[in-house]
């Protein structure tokens, strides 16, 4: 395997995501309780998630931009509670301040340092993580989000944009990710090679295109790529 580009998913691949999101939503909810208590009196955190999902269904144009979706959701809550909808932007800032405080897995930086000596690295994410604030930004040549390209994986737009940014063909790229469908099946269908980072020993889902390689950590990826 001699790729010309390595594309990495972020959440779940380079760091744990669920705890980060819970912490960020907790910080946002506490902020709302302090400053906009009529919202939290009417909606608990799960009810707010339900509202956000319903808004996403009604506004498919927001599907690729989770930050905009959260802002619109907060604006909706503000109007329902009789507050200025401008709180939405401030609330998003509170959320992102926590959401972007991530802790890469211990194997990640050593592996990326080795890989970056041999290959260009690109970060691809459906979410609003910021690789530049992760302590890993110095290792990446480029970073793209679903909001940047107007479509989320498994749509091929992110893969296409990565190839265009580095001037390579799909078969020159290896995409590394933890999600069997959004990362592996989608990149495989796009024509790229794939590495599934399966940290928890999960079973492969039926019907999805299998990864070209499977590793339990990025240390295994270094071995696969011969870096």
C-alpha cells in the first residue's frame, strides 16, 4: 500500500466522542439554567435533543452543519420562552468551547508523527470538532468538515474535496475511520482504500463493504502502511 494521501475521521477515531458531547451539552444546559431559566424549566436535555432532531427533519439544509443546527435549535427555544433569539449564537460558543476540548488516544500522536513524515494528512469530519484545537493540528496538511462541503459522510463530497485539495485520485487515498458505514463503506464505494479502526472489537455489520484493513489502534495503522 503506497498512498499519496491519508484521510482521517476525527470523533471516535482519534479521540473518544460521547463523553465530550455529554460534557459540552452539560455546560450549555448549565449556562441556560443560569441565564435563560425559562428554557430549562420547560425542556430537559433529552427534550432539547428531540427538538433538535425534529428541526433537522424539517430543515434538511441544516443536515450537514451540526453547528448551525444547534444554533437554530437554541433560537427556537429562545422564541418559545420569550427571549432574544440572539442567545443562540452565544450558546453555540459555550457549547463549542467545551466540545473542542478533546483528549486524543495515547497511540494517536506518536503514530501520526511517524505517518506525517511520509504522507500528507487530511482531517475529515461530519461534526464540529476542530483538529487545530486538539493538539494535533501541526501534523495535518488540511482539514475539512461536512459544513465546508455541504454534505456529510457517507455522501462522497468530503472524500472528493480531500482528493481535490491534494490533487490526487480516489485510489491514491486511504481513509481511516471508526464508523463502518460513514467512513469505511462510503470511502470504499468512492474508490479509496480503507482502514477500520476498531478499538472495541466490534463485529462488522452485514451488508457493508469490508475495510481493506482492520486495526485496533493507530499503532497498527503504522504497521499496515509500513511507516
